[in-house]
């Protein structure tokens, strides 16, 4: 009998899906969010309620059977936001619990292979964000960086940004997912702007930039233009090394 579990689409909620599946001895063929329509051929529906305690129990058990690298892969896949990635993670966790031996190296299993492949893509996108993040200094002295990565990888870049720019206030903002992180010289906190439509262009409005930021941007564009050798421009190679989706955030590409 085809069973569907409905949950809140959070990672804690997904761990509760695992908990309920083992308690009920009933494993879903599909997972859907709270507002999603029921699948056409679903014969039974179960509502999963998120409980922090149950989620912690599942994750603690998973930690005992896996290493840090495996757990990082799982989190990378969750951040991918790929369709049905939650079902993939669910199956991976269940296979881990059902096996007497570590499963991470069994790439003959399509789920395990796909977990690794997606995790590698997300890790690469996280590295791109760290490489191509560009801060603009606002009039109040806060440094601001908009970005719109392919995957939800801002959480992977925060520790690097906090260490690299520890002596300045900054806000890095994902314009695609409408949230960001603000650092006030002491701690980092997640923020959401009431209106972020003006950030889609990738640049702060001229009226919000500090005077020295305007001067720096102009000098950088002039320098970039001066060192460019037109005969050696290779757009294909540029796109390989620097994905086009990041170009609008780079001063030299304006």
C-alpha cells in the first residue's frame, strides 16, 4: 500500500520522518510538504509532527554509525534543494541504520552514488561563493554583498567570512532565497529584509555607497580595463573558471 508522509520540510522534520517510519514500521514512498497536494496514487497519508527531542535521537544514532564526512555530505544534499533530495536523504539514513557496516563507499548503490555527486556540486558552489563574494561599503560603514548561488550554500560560507572579515560589520544576502547573515563584530545572525527588490541588480544604489567605495570601484574598473589584452580574451574559459551567474556582482564586470 503506497504511503505518503506529510511534514514541514525542515531538516528536523525529516529526522522525525525517519523516527515515525521506524516506530510505525511503515516506510513512505513519497514525502510532501504541508501545502503540497497529495500524490494521485497515494493510498495512505501520515502527518509527521516535528519534535526536537525525536530529531535529536535520530541524529545521535546516525552520528554513531557515520563519520563527519558522511554527515557533511548529507547536509550538503539538504542544502541543494534538488527535487526529492529529502527522499534521497531519508533512504540513505535508513540504509545506514539497516546495515551492519558503513555504506558510504558502496557506490554500486544508486542512492549512495547520487548523494556523493550532489554533495560535490554543492561543495563546489560553496567554494564559488567564497571566491566571488564582493563587498560594497555602504554609507554607514557596513559592508554589503549580494549573491544568488545555484544552491542554498550561504551557511557553508559564513565561518570563512567571519574569520576573513572579523574586523568589519558586514551583511551577505542571498537575493534568490531572500535571506542573509549579518555580522556585528561579535556574532552572526540570520536576517530577512522586508523589501529586497532593489538588490536584484547585484549593486547597492549609488546613494547608499560610501564616497571611498565609489572611488575604489572606479579605480578597479580602470585597472581591470588597462591590464586586459583583448587578443587573449577567452569567454569560454572565463565561464568555466567564473560562472556567469556571479558576473553581475563583480565590479570589474559591470
